[in-house]
């Protein structure tokens, strides 16, 4: 099981509204909280794709947390009635299965962004108290637009687009356009439209050139309004790669998206993919591990893992993962194609051809089918069949826009042991900015060329030096040594003299205010000088206070739970959990061991 420290999954908020069609609004609330928390380092927040697989969960939260690899689960509900909304949320420590915080809000709907910010900030505070130190900004959710109707349209659009098929993508397009009619400066809708057109262009459900041109236009509009939109920078990365064949710029824009939102799963996946292509497996593995941590159940993340394994020549392992993905989604075109590549590298040439025939007609791409057929016949030594496929592939590759065919023709030359023809063709295709060559050039199927001196030269040309991998210098301490020592002494003295821990509602922010220290600095002080998070620090005082009360004969008429409440605990489960953590015993066993008959 992965390390679950500082990890949380936000499950889809349940729709308690009278109208079941308000589900999109609940999803929107959930996503905004996910995005807000994902901007806090070092929190690792499970992405939407994985957490939304547990909509209306029937399984115990402990099981869900283990599958997602998280320590804490946030669950909640939304009830929308007219212009008012009631939101409830609770945090669960999953492994020990206890709720350590819950709250509800009743607000006017026109304050929706303020509500999301209030909830996200409070959740972040409670997570810090439970986990340990991290810094929290004063505002986590900023208003997207003044038009509530435009926001509702964008939420509906995202709801449809996340279904990832052409019919719902068209519905999303119409809704995003409606949102922009209501609020022309709504950045999220501009990025959403760019995403829709990029999806349609990549999957060839619309003219490739037209789709990418529209994606580029909407991306630039979004950036003019907000230079710090991670989605817009991610769109720039896709445009650089798929339209300009510019590997370096793709890396730079992807890193920009990660600088803004480190827990952006699509950007993590894409950065892993880029490093895989350029032959940097350690860097690729680092980003892929991060993506798997925050999005472990996403078919897209799992595909990138399979693709990474394929590129590392673990063909059997990649094949198993790809078959799993195809059982989940028989329309997963990248999984079909990569499975064919695995079969070719395992010398299962007829299996590759047979499997190619299983690709559904509605998702089949002509260049892929012809290219794989040519490679299978070439590698299996079927000269006549290979020659026919090769001649047809050459004719297809004559078009400057037949990017798939360009890549397969390069691989065909490589496996026909025609290095001069391969590199001559590569030179020509690069002038056309044939982006698929970025995939095919370093593919294991190009291995016959790897020892040729020209290969290294073209490799440097295609995969020009990428952007830094995002490592950041360590932050300087929030308090210098003398200040830290002074505030530590002040804090401990205050805890003894004023016993603030007896208040069940005591928060880190409140305690920081009482000793006149910023909450971020108090969090740092507790973790760096006392090696404790806030909850452990405060509950240790409460446990000691309970011991004194329980061992005093004058209190023997009070129940154990009553004494726990008098000590500042507000939950029987929290009390028992922390008491056993501190003493190794249950409260009653502790008292019996110490001679009390309470």
C-alpha cells in the first residue's frame, strides 16, 4: 500500500435536492473543493477521475481509502432549493474509521464562490490539524464570474464532457458557448471549449486542422484573461506537441501547468509521457508515480503506466495492463494500438493482425491499421504481403497531413533495414512538422536504427532539451532559531496556565491568535520543534487532564465519557483513539492498571 501521509480523497457530494437533475451542481461543488485542496502543497488530493468512481458508494470507507491510497476521506451532500443551498461535509480518518470533523452551511446561492472558499479553507485547516504542517493561503477559491447562470452552464458542460464521447462532447460545446454568451470573460469556459475541440481533433471526430485552430484560439483568449490558468498552459502543451511538433515547448508549457497546480493529473501524465519519449525513464517514473498517487484508478493514468512499461521493454507486463483497460472500455483506441505494438515486439505477428481486426470500425484510424499490417508482414518475413502494404503506406504518406502514415513509413524503413531511406524520409516529414514522429522515432519498433550515428543526431534535434523537472529549492524556516525558541516557550506556558485545550472547539487558528502568531507559523512551530501535528499536541494535554480527573476519587461518580468531555474531547471515538495511541491501553484498562475502581 502506498504511503498515505498527507493524502485525501474527496468523494462526490450526494445530491439531496428535490430535483435529481441537480447532480451536475453537486459534481461542480466537489470538483471546486478538489481543485482548491490540490493547490496546497504537500497535500496529495485524489483527482476527480478516480474519486468519482465511488459515486453513491456502497463499500466501507476504509476499503475505498485503501484502494485510493489515502489517509482521509471527505464526504458530503448538497441540497439546493430555489436560491438557497445547504452543504454538509465530514472528514473521516479512514484506517481507524472515525469522523474527526463535520459541519453544515446554509447560504444564498449567489454567494457560491464564497461558500466554496469558506468550505475549502476550513477543510484545509482541519487537515493541517490532523496531518501536520503546510501553509494555507487566505483564499483558495476565487470567483470565476459574476453570472451564476454562466457558471451553471459551465458546470453542466463539464459534466457532459467528462463522459468522453463525441455526442456528449458536442453537448458540452453548446453549453460552454452558452456560458460565454452570458459571460464572455469566463476563463473556465474558454479552456473548456479548447479542451473539447482538442479532444475532437485528436480523436478525428472533426477535421484535425479546424479542431486545433479552434482549440488554439480559445486557449489564447483564456490566457489573455488569466495567465495563471493551469488548464490553458496544459492546452498550450498539447498544441505545441500535436500541431507544431515542438517537444521543448510542450515540456515548458506542461511544467508551467505543474508550477501552478502540482496536483494536476493530466499534466503529470503528459510530463511522464514526454520524458518517456526522450529516453529519461527516471524522470518519467517520478511524474508517473505522482500521477498514480493522485489518480490511481484513471484509465488514462493506467494507460500511461502501460505505455511506460512498453517503452521499458516490459512487453508482457504492458500487455496485461492494456488487456485490463480494454475489458473496461472496448473503445480505448490507444490501448488497442499499443497492444498491437506489444504483440509485434513479442514476435506474435499473426496475433497482432488478428487483434487489429477487432478494433471497432467507428474508432479505427486508417493510418494505424495499414502501418501495423505493414510492420507485421515485414517482421514475419511475408515479403509479398509486406510489399503491397508498404507501397500503399508510401502513397498515403505523400500527404503532408497524414501524420500516422509518416511515422509508420519511418518504422517500416527501419525494419526493412533501409537506414538511408529512413533518415531521408525523417528529414522530409520533419519539415511538415509531423508530430506523430515524436512518438515513432524512439519507439522500440525503431530499434534497428539505434546504433546508427545519425539516430543520436536526430534524437537531439527532435527532443531538444526539455524544461526542468520541477524540483524546487527548500523553503527557508518560517521562524528563525531565536524566535522559534521564544514562541515555543510561550506556547507551552500558555497551554499550562490557561488550559485552552479544555475547549472542544479549539482550532489551530484560534490558538495562534491567542499567542499572536500567524497560523502558518504555529503549524510550522509544532511540527518542526515539537514534531507533532496540532491534534496530537492538543489531545495529549486532554489525555493527561483526563488521567488526573479519573484518578481523583472525588470524580468517581462521573462516567468515563463524562470525564472525557470535561477534558475537552467532543467525541467518544476520538477520545478512545487518542487515549490508546498515547497509553497503549483502553481508558478502563489504564485505570485498572493504576488501581482505580472507577
